[in-house]
């Protein structure tokens, strides 16, 4: 029997791609949203709250959750042959990784409720594909998550056997693989790494959920060698949110309302509902990308705490620089606004 070594605890930070880091993520609820005027809630505590903030459910998250539940049922009795998996694909900063992590967290908490007092279970595993990955590098990420001791002399087959044996023993049901677009199958190493991932899907009785940037147009799913890999995965597109139809605007407004309600700025300074008055502007700044929207609102809240204004208006929002891709979309050649988009 292979047993996993306990992760080292030399620092407070453990990435989610380790057993210890993933358990911290699952076990740590969001900071309680205390009353903004609670004098016992210190400035540092409110800064921590807004730095982490809330994760709001999007329509894509619901679609992904439904698709995974169906695949889990489909794969439950699959003893041989190819199990079916899911690929979450879309542009950068649309919330693909966040959606996958929240899916894993929800699934693990539900598994704990179904199997109380069973510490030997590991329902979810989360890894990220390394850049320029080789098959051994990929399986080593699995081993690193599990805390398996790896010796220099261990070869790829030995590590693979140890990982698969342990994951079977621990009843792992969901394997989350981030950044699969980094597997460039035009190179020999990339093609062999995709073969390794496919092989792991046959050895481990779990449902694989992958995410990556525009995977359907990447080399991973094209070409003769990749046809079998493509035939095992269905794709869910995680697109930027739209702001055209009334239904689209309602979804965006609901997200803005959720963020506005989650803010904990002093009431005598921040006017509830302010974010909703800037809904069109926020869409123009972020292009409907949840990652960019979250960054913008969190930083604006933190700036307002640091400078003591404790309110979010359009002026400080304009001063915040987002990621370069978002700024290029919104500001170049120059962001034009319709009269209805101009906010006081």
C-alpha cells in the first residue's frame, strides 16, 4: 500500500496544487460580512475581507456544474473503456479557473457530508499543467499534490503507478487539470504529455475536468493523434458576459448588485447601489470578463479604505489600471461612450 506523506508546513502559503493548500481552500469559508459600521471590525480585517471578497455565481458556472453532475453519473459504472470528461474553454480572465475551483470545493464539501468521519478519502485533486510539460513533469504534479516522496531514480512509470494506486485507494472522483492549452501537441513532448493525460483517465476511475484558453482552436484537439483525446471530452465555452439584450443586461446588473451588496464600506460615505449606476461603464471597462471585474471592484474598495474616502465612484475607478489586455480592449484607440453610458 502506498501512503502519502504529510505536506510540509514551513510557511503559511500552500498553493492549491498541493494537498495542504487544497484542503485550506476547501475548509476556509469567506470572511463573514459583518456590519460595515461595526467598530470592532478593524481596518486590517476589512482590507482582508475586500482583498478576498466574494465569488458570484455566473450562468457559465451553472452550466459547468450541470454538465459535471451528468458526467459523474455517466462515468459511475464505467469499468473499462474511455470515461467522458469536460473541458472549460474561453478567453483569458473570464473566470475559467475560478469556476473549476468552486466546482471542486462544492463537490468535496458534499462528499464529506455523504461520507462523514472518513479521513482516508480524497474526492478532488487539482493540478496545473507545467509550461513545456513532459509526461514525467505532468505525473510529478499529481505526486506533488499527494505529497508522495519522489526519488531521483524513480522513472515515469513508477511515479504513475504510485499515483494511480493511491488515487484509487482514496476514492478520488474528480480530477481538475488547469491550463491544458500549455500542452502543445505540435511538439513531441506536448503530444506525449496529452497521451499521458489520456492514459491517466483510463487508470483512475474519476471524471476529468480541464480548463484552458481557447482550447477548441488549440493544437490539443486537432490532428490525427489528438482525435481520440478530443472524442472523450465535451467542451463548455466560458465566454465573456454580454450586454446587448435586456436579459444580458439583467445578468450583468445582478452581478453588480451582488458585488455592491458585498461591499463593507462605511454607510455614511458609500451609497448602496452605486455600482449599479455604473453598470454600463463597468462593462465597457472589463468587456464582461469576471476576472477583470473582480479585480477592478476589489482594488477600488481597497483604495477607498487606504485613502479614507470609503466610497467607490467613477473617478477612482478610472484611475485603476487593469491587466494590459483589458486596458487595450477598453482604452484603445480611445474608449467611446454613448450618452447613456456616461456616468456622473
